[in-house]
C-alpha cells in the first residue's frame, strides 16, 4: 500500500506547470519593472536635457537683453531689485506637453570684476563692466539644472559709435593715427560717398563705406575690418589685419589681407596676399551704417542732464563769442557753475587768442550758430579727478554758406588727459592737431592734417545719445 502511494505520479505535471508559470510571472514582473525603470530614467533624462535647454534659453535671453537694452532702461526694469542690485529675467519657453521655464539672475560688477554694482543706479555714465548670470531651467518645476556665465560688457552708444563720422566723399592725404577706446573700435564711417587714403594711416578700428568705394595706398594699416558697398582697391604695402568685404563690387589690388576676403564680385587672389578664406560671387548683406545726428540749438536736454546755462549778458553779434571765451577763461572759476552750457545764437566764430589757457572745471558744452577757430595755440586743461567732456557744436543746419559754420583745430591745440572732446558741425571740420586728444569728430566733410593723433572715446550728447546696449565677450559658461 505504501509502495503504491510512493509510485503514484498523479498531479506532478500540474505542480511543474504552476512552478514554470510562477517563474515566468517573476521574470515578467522583473521585465516590467525594468521597463518601467527604464522609462522613468529615460523620462527623467529627457527632463534633465530639457531643463538644461531651458537654462541655456535663459542665458541666451540675457545676451539679447544686454545687447538691446539701454542702461537707463535696466535701472527701471521691474526685474531689478534695488535692495541687492540683482536683476532677474524669468520666462516660460515651452507650455506643452510639459512646461519648460527658466529663472536667470544677473549680478553686475565694476571694472575690477569684484565690486558689485546696483542695477538701479545705471545711466549713460554709470554702467557695469561685467555681469555674472546664473540661469536655472526646469520642466514642470523639476529637475532644476543651472548654467553660469560671466560676460564682459562694452557699451554701445547708438549713432555715436564712431571715432570719425563723415557724410560726403572723403580723401585722407596725410599721415595720422586713431586708436580705439576698447580694443580695435576706433571706427571711421563715410556715410554717403567714397573713401580715398593716399598716405600712411594707422587705424585701430574698422572702416565702413555703406554707399561708395574704397581706394587705399601707401603704408596704411587697418587693425579691424574694411567693408564697402562698391569696389575695394588696396595697394601694396597696405595691410588690413581683419577681413575685407565688398557688398556689391570687387576686391582688387596688391596689398595684404590677414583674414578673409568676401565679395559679391571678383577677388583678385592672384595679386592680393590673403591669409584667410576667399569667397566670390555671393549675396552680401548691406554695409553697417549710422545716421548723422541732428544736434539742434535746444537746451532742454542739457539742462535736464545737469548743465547750467551761462548768461552772456549781450544782446547779439560777435560780442557773444568774445564773452563766451572770456567767461570760460576768467569767470568760470568764481561762477559757482559746475557743468556749463554756453549758447551762442550769433553766427560769429568762437576763437581763442594765442597761448590761451582754459581751465575746465566740469563738463562744458558750447552750442553755436557759427563755427569754431582753434587754429592758434591754446591749452584746455580739465581739473584733476573725473573726466570732463568738452563739446564744440555748430548746431545743425541743412545748408553751409562759406566757412561760417566750420570747425578748425590747429597744430598746437592741447587737451589734457582729464578731458574728452567732441567736435560736431554740419559743414567742414579741419583737424591739424598733432597733440593727441581723446574724443570724436562728426562732420559733413572732414579734412585731417599731417601727424594727427586721436584716441576714440564716445562723448555723449544729452537727448541725442546714450548707452543703448552692450557688446558682450563671454569669459566662461558652464553648468
């Protein structure tokens, strides 16, 4: 009986089947769990990737913001926290199927890269040199990933971003040097004509001729780019350290181009020495340009900017120019005025006497209906401390008769290191100054004398110009 029970095999198959089914169930559970884990990991990785993309969108938004936002607008931006000086830019970059968003906080620093600047204090003369941006991106609120970038800032000055701005065709026949303000940015613009250079010029900047051609010979050195609408002819031993571009013409000559040569027409690669890439017969963008500003006789913006109008106490005539000279030289010191605005409504020519010495105690602006003749020796000395802006402005007129609205600067006109100087006339500016000065020149016609030396520095005009944004140089970017 016992033997028969031991030999009985009924039901074994069911037990084996259940065991196999249990094992399969366990394996299926493992596979499903692994699949769910993989899906979760994949989804999390995808969210992390989207979060970093959102964080990058935050840094890109900052780059665009800095490029196009005036300093004054940053100060009143709702994202600027006046208590700590930090500025926050936040946005949703994707609403579905998942919400991607960023929160980017910028901290501004001064020239030393360490002193924090409060964004609520920014204006056309107070602005940062660096900004550190920490941008955090999320998807549906998580996971958070952060990108940090440090950017060096250089201000853009709207239509005043040029060392020399001329309207008509211009010929430079003398040896002169222009240095930049921040690197090679001492640019020359010829707005409506050709540019011809027949003698040695050293330019730490770019040349833009948006409606004409360029012809350069002799020992000219252009540290930046040279870009014209029409033909460009650079003859040996001319050297352009940057690129040469022609939007509608050819590039010819026997000179040297250290970078690329790009033209809508032909590039004479057989005779030119070109260090970069040659690109011919391509569609080109328009040449960058600026507008010639119209600076009028209005004093409103100057007064709002902290200037005080000087009372010349004369009725009319050339006495206004004489009184203006006398006030600057002899009466400013005791007037109690810091930033002086002189309005000459006469067409007289403001002129100095030989060996005049002018002490400049604050910013000085002379708005005249006539011109300026500084051909005799004179010294304009800003007092120690902050830089003083000096504006010699012949107010805008659509016509020029004779030389009554011209500006002439002589060989021995000296401006010390505490001054920035701005020359503006709708007619002709003739510059023979061999003693280097810092500032800008804007004129319909420009003549430059031999050994002229100038360092570009934007000299802002209230109501006309300001810091319209910032060029950016990325020091680093990392997660």
